[in-house]
């Protein structure tokens, strides 16, 4: 992706897909001392770790991933991403609009791993 005008700006977060997110949250909080930054009921637990975030997600929040870890890269926009992903052997699975939180494009790499691109919501004009 070198030389592209929309290369990822940073690793936005990594999340683990959990069968029992609340129990896994208790583990990461007590065993590793992670400090909770954001929580969406028992669906999503997000922790600040350095300049990025680590999260525990229920299966419904993690779709299309069903297990494992998912890397989420922050980008400015999605323009041209579908063509680049398909051209490199990947597959775009869809875009989820999260309103004021932004949007996520889910994709599979050539080996079937789920990766996401995160785009922040536009800041309203003053």
C-alpha cells in the first residue's frame, strides 16, 4: 500500500471475539490490569493501551468475524479500497455505518482472516 493516498494512519484497535464477553472482561481487567475506557453493556469492552485500543466483543458485534482477533486500521476514507482489496486477492464483506462513531469496512484477506478499515464520522461544520 505504499504511495497510496489512503494508507492506514494507525492501528485503531484490535479486538478478540468472545463467547462470554463479560467473563473475558473480568479476566483482562483482573489478570492484566487493563483499564476500561468504554463499555456497551455486555457486548463490547474497550481498553486504552498506549496509543491504541484493545477490546472484547460479543459475536454479534464482531460479525463477520466469528472467532479470533481482528485488526482495525484507521483510514481517512474508503474511496478506491474495494478495488484495491479485490485486486490484491481479498474480498470486501460490507460496510457498517455506526452513525456518530464512524463507519467500518469489513474484508477478508487472501487467507480468509477478517480485517477492518475504520473511518471516523465527519465533524459537523461550526
